[in-house]
C-alpha cells in the first residue's frame, strides 16, 4: 500500500492558486461528464445564500469515507486536496480497488463564506492581502461548530442549512471514515484524531517532512487539548471546552459558548467506530516553529505577555467598533463576526490567564517555538485578521460615507503597522499549494489505510 500512496502523492501538480467556488463546481461537473460510470454528482442541501451544496460520489468499495472542504470559509486548502483526489480516483482503477472505499467528496460546504474570501485566492500570498479579503463567521455561523448538543447547561439546536446538509449526508451514509478539511494560517503541521492510532503517528511526521513542512511544536490550539504525540492530538470537543471554561471562569460556560458540537461529535453518534481526522497545515511557516531550544523565560510569562498584547488590541477594536456602530449595517457578516470575536476573545483570554497561573506545566522554561508562536503568530498574525474584519465592515458603505472613510483610513494604517511588526519578527516562507495538499492527502490516505489494515 505504501507504494501506491507514494505514487499518488508524487502525482500532485504544482497548483499556482486556489480555485474559486465556481471553478470547483465546473471541475466536478466536467469529471462526472467524463467518468459517469465511476462518479456521480448530487445535491445534499442548500447554503444560506440559496446556493446548492454538491457532493461527488466515487464508487470504490464497502467502506464509506466522507471528506468535506471549507468547514471554515477562510480555509481553501482542503478544496484543492479534493480537487486532486477526485480526478486521481477516477483515473486510477487499481488504487480505487485497493482502497475498497466509496468516496463522498464535498469540495465546498460553505459557498457563502468561501465567496467572501475569494479576493485573496489568486496571486501571491501576503498577510495584508489576506487580511483585507478575510472573512470567518462567528462560532454559531461556522459549519464545523453548529451540530446539535445537549450537555449540562449547554443547549444548541440551531444548525445552519449547511450543517443540516452534512447531517443528512452522515445519516444516509453512516461514514466509517471522515475528514473535515481544515487548515491553519501560520504554524507547523499538526493533526487531530478521534481515536488513538499509535501506528500512524510516525507516518504523519514523515509526510510533513516529505513535503518540507515542520510539525507544530509551539503552543497547542487550545490549552485543554490532549496530546497523543508531538503535533498529534485527540480531537477536541465542545464538551471539553465546556469543562475548561467551567474550571477557569466564574460563570456558566453556556454564557461563553454560543455554538454547538463538531462534525466529529455528530458522526460518532451515528457510527461510534468511525475514525475522524483533521490535518491542519499553514499557508506560511518559519523554521522557529519547530525549535525546541529553551529560552530561559518561563512559559507562563510568555503566555501572559501574549494575553496582555492581545487584550490591548481587542480593547482598541472594541472602542472603534462602538464608534462606527451608528454608521454601519448591523446585518453585515463582518459586523456579526467581529463583534462576536471580540466578546469571545475577552472571555477566552480570561480563562487562559487563569489556566496559565494555575497549571504547573506553565512553570517550566518556554521554548523558542512556544515564544515565537505566542507572539508572532498569536498576537500579530491572527490579530491582523481581526483588523481586516473591521476594514471590510467600514468598507461596505453606510449612512455616513465620510465618517466611514476616516475609519477605513485608520484600519488600513493599523493593518500596515501590524504587518510591519509581524515581518520584523518573522522571516516567513509561503508554502506551495502542492506541499499543503500533499500533507493533507497523505494524512487521509495513511490514516484510512491504517484503519482498514491495508498492507
């Protein structure tokens, strides 16, 4: 099986840019018109903008695998993974037979959000271009985090139309394997698994090395995640988040969490033996993200520094948002996203602060990777994106164009300042789409073949 996987990965082309929603749809239609004996295209639901959500079904065997891209609309790498995988499957009969899998591929589960990001899909990547064209909805509008849940005081039963489409598809096919195709922004490669799978950890590390992407050795995405191996974690759940907030905030966690369960949590209700996988790969990286040299400063002190800087930026954005509220559209997706990110941001920082003060793991020396990740990535990279949401909000137009121009000029200046600070801290490299697809697809194929015990 190893030889087949290697050949598949070697065949990934040198993609120069990300495909738009329309380009992905046209490619799927072309694939089915050419290979109708192996593939079909069907509608699984309708997005909140009225657009159909389509799924490619590629016949291949007894195991059902569900792979969906754009679980967050600013994460297009998975769509390119499915673009290549779909065409490879219909052209490689032997590989399809060996995998013994019927594939359900949703190249874009959130076309509404994806279209709001298309401004940065083409041409050379830069942080400023990304920020000025960036959109990510609040948690309760994210496909990945709007599955129904009832847990203690938390009740969520408002799945999006896109989420309902996925739920119906899961109910119908009862996946044995599922990959929600996320990607990160600035970090190393890291992986989530629903279940421990020790025999695959080394393969995950090697696939990242093969495509020249360091594994992530900075801070984990959330403090409460369970580590299985370096850069390999147990899939986090909303119930994990609930218990974390219950421990580190003096309030009902349901007041903080306004979203629902994840796709992993839902599919496990349908098929408890399903294996779910997430491979997070970034657009850019810096070699320091994999440098574990101690720096002589406590990890706790570095974390607290990041919290102070991020909190200062959130306060600034909150004051600005209050100033423009009389002039902007309250039904704007950018207003909704920014106001919720600010609210959740303050709550998350308070919980992280309490955790960092109390958890003994923060008492040791920080490493280069942890310090770099906390400040360069956490404060400046991701912070710039919040200013980007503000820019897009005040660029939409409103009741006072002149007033909004003033705030637009401010946001452009602030984004440039943040980008400048980021470039001073980081000598980052843009990763080729081919390498990103390689790590993501390699993760899918190695975990699936391991679960199926394919030799």
